[in-house]
DNA sequence: TTTTGGAATATGGTATACCAAAAACCTTGC
DNA sequence: GCAAGGTTTTTGGTATACCATATTCCAAAA
C-alpha cells in the first residue's frame, strides 16, 4: 500500500530538496513506491515534516528524469519500467559508452592507462574469486576512469545517471558462466585501443563490451523475470 | 549589457514557468544573455511582473539542460558554449541518431517508408533549387519520422532537445558545394537499410550521414568563426 | 430511483514572507 | 590614507498563504 515517509533529518548541510530527491528516487527505484501511485506534494511534505517547496523541486527533477510522469489535472504518478524501457536504457548506455570511449582514446593519459590495466587485473581476480560485489565496484571504477578521461561533461553526467538506474536493476549480483573471462578479454581490448589512441577501435571495443554485458544481464533478468512486462 | 525582460503576457493558458523557461532559453540561445552573466531570480521576476516561484522553476530546468550553471553561494550564470561544447553535442547527436535509426529498422512501417522516400526526393529538389530554408524544414521532418518510428521515448526527447540547440547554431542556412547530392545518396542509403530492416546497416548509414553533416557544419562554422573559443 | 446542481474538498500553481549566509559597504581607529 | 571590524544589503532556500480548477459527493427534484 501507500508508502509512508519518515521526517527528514537535517543533519546534512546540503539542501533539503536534494535529500528529498534522493529519497523519492530511491523509493521509486527500490519499488517502495509502486508504478501508477500518485505523489501528492502536500502529503509527502507533511510526512517528511517540511514544506511543499523542496518537495516540488524534487518532483520536478524526477519528472525530468522520467521516473514520474506529470499528468495534467491529475498530478504526478510513478512511472513503471517496462521491459522496453530497460532495453532502451541499456541501448542508450551502449551507444554512449562507445562514444565516450572513442573520445577518450584521443585524450587519455599514460597514468590513466596504468590505472585501467591494474583495475582490469583486479576485476578479473575478484570475479574469479566469486567476489561479485567487489568486482562490480572495481568495474564501476574502471568505467569511471574512462568516462573522466574523455572530458565530455554532458556524456559523462548522462552516463552516470543511466548507470545509477542500471545498477539498481542489476543490484542482484549475477554471474554467467564464462563471463569473467570474456570481461577480461574485452577490458584488455578496450585498453589496447585506448593505448594506441585508436578511437575507432576503442569505439568498437566499448560497444562490443557493453553489448555483451547487456546481453548477459538481459538473459539473467528475463529468466528471473522480476521485471513486470 | 544587462538584458531587460518585458512583463509576461498572460494570454496563453499554459503555465507561467513554461513561458519563463522559453523566454530565458531563447534569450540564452540567441545570445541576448551573454555567457557569464548572472541570472537573479528577484530581478527577473520583477521585470516580468511575476513572483519568484515560476522563475525558480524555469531556472532549475535551465540548470538541468546545462544552459546555466549554478555556482554555490554565487547564483546562476549563463554558461557559454565553447567549441568543445558544440563538438560534444554534435557527437552525442551522431551517436544517438545511429542508435535510433538502428532501432527504427526493426519497427518501421511501410507507410513511414513511403513518406521517407517522398521527403528525400523533395529535400533533394528544394536543396537543388537553393531553397535552403524549405529544405531544412523537410530534413527535420525526415528525421522526425525516423525518430518516431523507433518508439524510444528517451532517445526521442533527448534528440529533440539536442536538435533545438543545433538548429540554433545552424540557424544561418549553409550549403557546401556538392553536399545536396551527398545528402540525397545518404538519405537513400538510410531508407534502403530501413526497408530491409537491417539494423546494422541502418546504424552505419545514419552514423555516416550525421558525421558528414556534422563535418560540413563544423567547416562552415569555424571558417565563419562566429563562435567564441 | 435517477439525475442534476451545487457545495465541499483536493490539488497544483503562484505569490509572498521569512531566514541564513555571504558579499559589499561603511565606519572607526590607527 | 588605510586596515579591521562591524553593519547593511543581496540572494537563494524554505515556509506559508492564497487562488483557480477539477473532482467528488450529497441532496433535492423529476
């Protein structure tokens, strides 16, 4: 049924609207708020013990991120994620990862390449040891380094947003037999392309890597079928 | 110097914040507000004869679109477009056009294909006649049809946002010798791939088309050098 | 019983008020 | 004249008040 929000804690020095935004965002991604459910400014504000203003601003941001939908003369409702939505998001990520990697190939510094090499090895190790959580964290770092080295703020922030969605989907750590080895090979292909500053090769390698991890995820997800159609 | 905003007209039945958003957005894209200039809520609200609230909401949306930057304890300032920004935006568009086209290949209907063929022909005609404005309009429609047929709301709306930026840059109609013929060939390559529902081919064709038009624009723009470095 | 008119309510949009923090400015002592 | 410190102003963040519209529900009349 309807989710109840706790009064907000004012400990943090950040802005209330940001706290509200995170809370609502997580509630939606964690499915504590069901799709179709209405978000009523006044109610949320009262439950959190704050005024409507920061709630409004948080909701506006959610609308921009398409996590909720504004229906005129109705209010905002939580928008559900269909399979098609997830596939679309994964496609976008694939596309932008390829882009950012091709850009990075022209800008990456030796220091960053060293770091990537080291991370790829660690990822492989941890993955091999079955330490999926750690391996995922390192994997995020791996991609983060590439993202940063491209110095493309728009692609960067967009990818990060997408990544948060995706990591919510994939929160259940998964592992497909043989995937760790593939990942190792794919990461090295990316590093190799970056080292040669070959942007086309980097693009191809990143795309292929993203597509494979996408495929691996979809197989898992739709076998598990924990996503509503 | 400082730009002065006129009192808002309440004729339209839409929301004030949307009017404010458009006004500010256009002012920035049309360079009526110079980069670095501060946007002060109270001032704008007074000039427009409205309260701060809708101005705030409009500014928040501008921040999300990166047209202005929020500097903590400083306020929001108009963010300038550097060459790097423009290149980044063009790259993103290229990447997403390729994506949406590859998706469209799996979903496009015969009716839409017919429409594309007819448009490609018209575009070529108008372009040949030197009627650049008309040709650009038709070109927009051409891409719009592809966008829609992909049924990918996120990519679609993102591309539209990007497109608005880009069309502001390219408002000065431009034409490169030989480009009309190339466009005709490229459009037909896209149509052909879509007809065969060959998503890889569609992706390649769209990417190549976007890259070429991007290249043509950059050559023009940076010869003209009407963009600040 | 059904329909219709209207009042009560719910809700979002906008305006205004208040507050804290930072910046700018002014005062005062040297 | 200049620097240090305090005071005023500016500005954004938040709270609250007000308003318009749409929905709901109830009552009265056909």
